[in-house]
């Protein structure tokens, strides 16, 4: 999926100055990227079967890959977590500098919104479900987005961010399949998936 994601950026924007650092980021998925893929593809499999649908959630996967790295780039910066190594290679700001890193972070944030909106359009998701999901998505972004002004981040802050990211991925993915009116069933499915994944997932900063 890394190659497909990189290709989508190249096809959309060509080889501009931000493509090289984006290629660098997605040249190898991290454990957290792989966990997001695992969670979302699991939801795709069980709920397509349960509701007799054929939804492909690849663009939801890309949404959360972009959202994760948009935030992680900021967490890595010297005045926040000061991470020199990220995902077994030098952090983005070490290779490309802080200014380019912040531009890439903003670009990926924009892309995550674009991916999820394109998914809604391509799959004819109802306006009611679309509005519910996008509101959930945007509300959560406020709570998980790091602040450039906060210089006192610790490891626990990042682990909380990852947990919130997983929860958001579960909620948004499940909402693609369900009717808003059946809230009790929605909550049960979401709770079952949260229990399945969040107990055992390793919440580490890498």
C-alpha cells in the first residue's frame, strides 16, 4: 500500500518540492501504519459480509495514514519530542529541515480530508451518514492535533494520541456501513472492535 499511496501523490501533484519528503515518509510503513491498515481492513471484511456490501476502505486507510504522519511530523520536531530517529530512519526534519517538515504536515492534513471526502462521493454515502462521520472526524481532530506552541510533550501524550487515532479509525470506518437510526447496534459493533484491538495493540512511540 505504500507504493500505491506514493503513486497517488505523484499522479496528483507531479514531482514538486514536497513530493520528495512525502516519498521519504511513506517509503516504509511503521507499526502504527500497519495497525491502522489491520483495523480498517478487518472492519471492511466483517461488515461487508454482515451487511452484504462491497465497500472498499482503501481511501479510509490512506486518510488515517496521512493523519497519523501529519501529526507525527510535528511531534518529532525539536521543540516538542525532539526525535532524531523515526521508524528506524532519520526524522523528516533532520533530512529536510523544520520548515519543509511543517509544510508537509499541513499538506498531509489536507490530503486526509480529501481522501475521506472522495470516498463519500465515490461510494454514494448518504448525506446523513456523511455528515455524522465528518463531524466525528473533525471533532476528534481538534483533540488529537499537537500544538506547535506546547513544548512540554512527553511520551504519554503521544501514546494517548495513538489511542485516539485508533478509536477514530474504528468509529469512522464502522460508520460507513451503518444506519444512523440504529445507534445501539452501531455502539455494540464499535465496542466489540475496540475490545478486539485496543487491548493488545502496542502503543509505542517509534
